C-alpha cells in the first residue's frame, strides 16, 4: 500500500491514494508518515515501477545495515562474536523476510545504524540531526526512539549548543508538511484513524499480554524457537537494568542503548498491535544494547557461548536456505513479467479500467494512466460507474462475473522434505474475472464498506 501514493504522484503529479480507505486520502495522502513515499517518488523518477526495480534498493539498504552494524559491533567486540551476531540478526525470520519486502523497517534500520555509526566517528551534528529527523518521519513508533536520542543530545551538551542539531532534525518534518500544503487538518484526521487501527483492541489485560508476548511469536517463530528466547532474554536484561538502577536514573538513561531499547520495547509490547513485523527494529536495538553489557561480556567469556550462538545462527540459516531453495523451485510461478503479459493480452488497453484483488495488479496499473488498482477489502474510494471495465484478480473460485483466463505457468516438482517451507503466494492459478454488473461488484465489495 505504501507504494501507491508514489505511483499516483508519478502518474498524475498529485499526492493522493484511493487505495487507502481513510477519508481524505483520495485527495491528499496523509495516512502514513511520508519517508517511504518520498523514497519511492525519488526512485521512480529514474526507473520503471517493476517489482525488481522497486525491491532492489531495499535489498541494498538491508545489506548496508548489516555492514554498518558490523562496523559498530567490532568497535568493542572481536570479529568472531560480531559475525555471529550479524548472522543471527540477518537470518532471524522477521529480518530476512524484510530483504525481499518493501517495508519501512528496512529504511528505519539503515538510518538507526547509520546514525550511531556516524556518531561513533564524530560526524558533524547537522548530519546527525538530519538523520534523526528522517527517522521521525518514517513511522509513528519511532517517536520514542527519537525522543530519547534528542533528549540525550540536549543533556550531553546544552540546549544552546544543540540548536543546529535540532534545526536539522525538524527539516524533514517541515518538508513533509510543505509536501501536503500544510494541510494539518487532514494530517491529524488521517493519522488519528490509522493510529486507532494499530492500537491494541483487547479490553482484557491478560488476553492482551498473551497476544503481545506469545501470539505475536507463535506460530510465526515455531521454526526457530531459540530466537524467541533470545528476544525475551534481551527484554528481561533491559528491564533488570532499569530496576537495579532506579535510584540512579541518569546513569541508566545514559547507558548505551538502554533507554532507546526500553522506550521502543514499551511501545512495541504495550501500545501497538502485536505484529511480528516490528520485531526487526527491536532486535537491532537489542544487539546494540547487549554488545557492551556486563552480562553479555560474562556470557561470551564462557567456552560454551560460541556453541549456543552457533546453534541459533545455524537454525536461522537453515530456515532461510530452505525457504529460498523452495522459491528457486517455484521460480516459473513467481516471475512477474509473464503474468503481466498475461494481463496485457486479456485486458483491452483503450478503456478506463479498474483492477481489484491480487497486488500484482498495482504493477500492471502503475504504467497505465487509464488504469487504477484497488483492494477488494478497501473499496471506499472506488466507484464502479467511473470505469468502462472492472476486473478482479483472485485465486478463489467465483460464483459471479465472467472468467477471462487462468494463469497456468509450468510447475516444478518440489521435493517432499522441503515442501513445508513453501511460504508466500505465487501467480499459479491466479484467475482474471470481469465484473460486468454493479450488482456483482457490490457483492464483492459491500462486506468491507463498513470498515
């Protein structure tokens, strides 16, 4: 969904998105902090909006984060332990799945590691302030991290000396407001709705705790249970530090990464919905936090520590490898270009068109001004009568509409012992349906209009 505002801006030079259901997003988009949209808008000035082109820079950012993290870790750890930590981080399930996604967490982790690496080599404060400002416009959950970083900066020097840093930090926010013509009313309205959707919805505190500390991880982490205990261990060490240094809060606050990790952990586990996709930022901050911790130093001084780290690293690497071996077998089903050609050969090009359903439709519509893409479960801003033809992409059998064609690429036989690692969808058996009547369109979309 975060790609859509950039696609609309590239096509029509207007910053909006009908894809997002929040009221007002169809005229000016303010439903999500704008950093990832700014990146897409900039990048799409140089490349076509293909899946490969959109994903490639995120992979490069992801790998750059590993490099910067390694540079930070080796400032106080030996290379062997640093490499083990990088491998554990890189092959954590929530982290490696980002390597092929287009999520803001990739940018956030790059900026966090870039900030602390540049700070460690005494980079100019203007640059550091600007990076903090970029983190602040990446996602609302980064506000606690940014707040701690900025407060530390002010307390470490003085408010007066921090003014250039603070000015640089607010520049991204000012530009963001300028980009939407300082439409504060829409910003507040749309972000309020979006924030409410990501707030915990359980009124039972016990159920909420279960969802946050157990359901978030299970069954997601069933293939790598050691990672769950590692994450919980980092959180417990962080809480232990707070409780033991409660009488000396300044000492705790200035301990490396302790306050940043606690601020984000509190937000992650108590203030937002229990999503596993936020865990990579926690894991990154957690690794930065434990690298100089006395308990970590004591642990790594033991001979058995290398075997425990090796088990965790090997577990992650094995799951990563199995997933990607399966993906190689599935390559004929996963390549997007033949499927986009399938759509182009079955959809008349000279009519105003709406495509609902599978997200590949977004890439088809991205290069066609007379074609819109919509999510069937977010139909709020789409009107059937505004289009000459409406299509629906789905993998389920439909009792309505006209079947235009079913995509049937070659399927390789996957060895039975790795079949269970097949994750994510392919284009195999994706069917294109034409919705010929308003009645059929409403049958598909009406159940979602109340949301």
